């Protein structure tokens, strides 16, 4: 494990200079010239230096532990999020306590743990429907100096609560995902387009998709089998945007019963890149959400707090 003395020896500088340059305090950093600070930071990164925060937290009577609440679903999105958080926390020498749940009562138990478990920061993915008391608890925790980061308050069926506007947040850009789908269809010359799975939780996916198409003068229709079959007899270049992979799979199965095959008789794009999308026949075109990267970034953000 690289120490400050190792970096000092490498650069032939005093340890106190190295310490100030790598400090989280802007005041300490300003005491070192920008040129020297940059050299020290680059060398520390090259030597894989990770600060030992144990002593700092001991003085604050806290533990260098991140508490993390995630939805209790066994899918790729949550799995990758856990991996990203775990990998970055390990690299940064921060233990993580994970809590999983689906109901308000599960989240309420987690909120109680904020008071009872020694920790330094919180990463949370609150349930869509929250008791007002729990909202108040989180806001109070933040206003009283608690370091909290809320994940996907609007994306992925999040809470979408404007009352959390002042709390640090990290989002998957669902609107951009919808835009990518629209561009994909346009690049392939497909302008007869349906939207399926229009749910309030996925409104940003739909708006990103439809606004991009509208800018090109292309309108969309809500998917129904009757309208689809009527148009499909006249035009084989029909596209369907499903706002979730589950919905896309159901469409593939439903249209498959009529002998129609995705990629040949119509074009289909799902959303989420769940594990089974590569197992369908043909494999499903879908939008990959980088939740592993999101997890790693969440840890970095909490640590900076």
C-alpha cells in the first residue's frame, strides 16, 4: 500500500507538502502551487495511492462506512449497481453496508438505521411511494449535515419528488436513452413508429424519443395490435419502441403467434438490456443503462462530500 512518504521520496518533496496537496480541504490545497499540486496528484494516482481515512473518522467519532439502500430486485440493473458500488468502495477503502427492500416499511427500517449505525455517508434509491414522514426524515438528515446521495429520483421509476431538489442526486439520463432510440430508427429510414409501455415512470424515455422525432417531422402512435396489423400489411418498415424489455418481449411473443419476426417484418427496440435480451430469437435491440458506472460514481461523489 502506497504511503505519503513513498510519494514524497519519489518526488523528493517534504511529506507535509504532499499531505496538503492531497488534502480534501481547498484551504490546504491552496498552500501548494498549482504546478506542484498537479504533479503530486498525478504521481499519487500513478502509484495507486488511497488515503487512510480511519484516523480522520475516529476523531469525528464516526465509521468510514457507507450505508446503501437499493431496490430488492434480482435484475441486471440492481446487480450492476451493487458491483459498481462495491468495486469503487473497496478501491477507496470504504466498507459498505447494503440494505435491500421493496416496500415502504423496508425503507422506514433503513431510515431508522441512519441513527443507529455508525456511518459516514448514504447512497439511497428510495421507493416510488413514500410516507411523508420518511421524506421528512431524509430531508432532515440532509439539512443537519448528513452526507446523502439520492439515485434515480426521476429515472427508472424513481420518486420524482421536487422536494428533494436541494439534495445531491445522481440520475441515469432516460431522456437521452429515448433520443438514442429515435436516432437509431431514423438512421435506418424507419418513420412509421409506435410507442409501447407508456408508463408514468418512463415518461422521460418517451419524451426523449418523441421530441427527437418531432424535430424531424415524424409523429408516433400508441401501440395496439389492430393498428399495427393494419399498417403492417401495407408497410414492412414499421418500428416499435418499448419502454422496457419486458414489454418488448411480450410484443415479440404476441406478434410471433401471427408468424411475424422482429428484424424481418417489423423493427423493435427495448430498454434496460436485461439478461434475456441476448437469448431471444433474434436477439433484442435494447438500450443499455450503465448502472455499474453509476454505482462507482455514486461512491466517489459521497466520498467527496
